[in-house]
């Protein structure tokens, strides 16, 4: 196997976006995690599935709040 082929396979394995999309697909298969209780208040910045996926990743990787902020910028652009 050549260098770039090994690099690509490693990059695909260790990529946090791939992990995020994998967890997001599993969360969608399980169903909606929570509903809005009322129409009052601010709307959600991201949908409930994305909240669950980011919570699982931050728990799994033991990320701090600052790391979560940078991760949300990376994944959601918000």
C-alpha cells in the first residue's frame, strides 16, 4: 500500500466529522430524543439530533466547554 492510500485510510478513521455523521445517523434511527415543551422562547439553534450527537462526542472524548465551542464551530458553522 502506498503512502497516500495509508494516509487516506487513517484520515477517514480518525476524522471527527465521520464520527459525528455516524452518531447522527444512529440517533435518527432511534427516534426524536426530546420535543419542545411550548412555542414560547427562542427557537433551537440546531435540531435535537445534532444536540444528542455533540453530547455523545463530547462525553466520549471527554472534551471541555472550550473544546465543545470549537467543535460546534467546526461541525455547524455557528
